[in-house]
C-alpha cells in the first residue's frame, strides 16, 4: 500500500505540472526533481483521501492548507518556498476556478486509483 500511495502522489504531481503548464504556470518541476517537502505534501494529500473517501475537492484544499499553515506557511501573493508564502492559502471559494481545478484534479485522480487498489 505504501508504494501505491507514492505512485498515486507522483501521478497527481505530474498531472498538476501539466495542468499548470496549460494555464501558463511553468514553475512546476517533474516529480524526480521536486523537493522533498513537495513530494511529502502530495503523499499526505493522497493519504488524506484514502482515509476520507467521501471527501470533496474543497476538503482536499482545506487539508492541504492546514498542512501548509502547520508547517509555517502563510498567505503571500507569490509562492516562495524560502519565505513559505503561497497565494492559495485562502478558503477554497476564494480561489480562482483555475486554482480550484487543481484540487478537483487531485481528488479525482486519487479516487480513481483508490478504486483499483
């Protein structure tokens, strides 16, 4: 199961990278080059959905945001891992539709794969 979680996290990460590129955000790196904190965040997101199969995309965002805040991140207009700022540290309903779609994509991928574990 542990390897399944990592695989799903990797797939989510790569799908997010491609989606971000489609909306003009080329800041995402491939899974193999991603920093450990980013991989751990994806793994935690997968575990959240596996432990909470009825969770929604909004719940996914809230879980992600709580993890960020617990790790010292705060809202900032620019994503900056050094300063631990991120523009998506806001309630789900405030996110743009493009940003909300990232949570929808993540949730959909996890739930799709969870049905096949």
